[in-house]
């Protein structure tokens, strides 16, 4: 799968190898990307097996400071990752289900980092209720489909709406789709 990565006409290639996600930044056929001094918000890391975590590792190798938004239920797992990437500069709870809880991420970031802005936002959030997987899509209840769309897709708009004041001009957004 190839995902447009709108910074410096690069592409982010995400592939599956032996059930472990790996990410490679590719410029003109050569794997390389120098982003020293840049800052990224990364949303959607749930564990070391997350696509978002593979993206974090590649961004960190490229010199990016990372601020992770995490779901409270994954807090202990996410905090265990801190020692694996010293480029992780902060962790803040993020629940994209509604405006207020999404805004709280940026409020917490701003309180700890007055005046700081990010250059990159990675939206790698995907969720659907269990019932969406238990039967053919034609028989899934509308409210379950709406929940999946709200969390997995519409949340990008919510993250950007509240995140714009915390993004530098000409910053980039990466989003993933889970189809």
C-alpha cells in the first residue's frame, strides 16, 4: 500500500512483513528522509505492532520529535514504548469521539509546550465495533457503521480543526485508511 506523504514530494511506503509492520520513506527510489528539528503529532499508536508505531520509528530515525496521542485504555502499553524511542517528547490522552476530548489533547500539549507547533500530523486511527466484523456489512446496524466512520475517518477532520493553531505553516498531514 502506498500513501501520499505531502512533504518534499515523498511517499510513505507501508508494507507487511511476517506480521510486523515496517515503514520506509522513499525519495526518488532511495530510502532517506532528513527531518532534523521537525515535530510530529502521531495519533493511533496502540502497541509495537501498530502501523503508527512503524511510522514513529521512521520519523524518529529522520530526526523528528514525537508527541503521541493515545487512548487511555492503551496507556500502560504506550508508556512502555517511551524507552524504545528517545525522540518521544510527550504523551497525551486523545479520545477522538467528540470535540471536547479531542481539544483536550491540544490543551495539554500547549500547557507543556507554550508556543510550540508541529510540522507533521499522522492520523492512523481505526476502530469499528465488534459487530462490524461478526457479519456481512449489509447486516451491520447503522449506528455501528456510524461509529466506525466517526472514529476512523471523521476524526481526521476533528484532529485538524482543533490542531490547526498548533501546526506550522506548510505542515503536512498523513492519514491511513483501513479497508
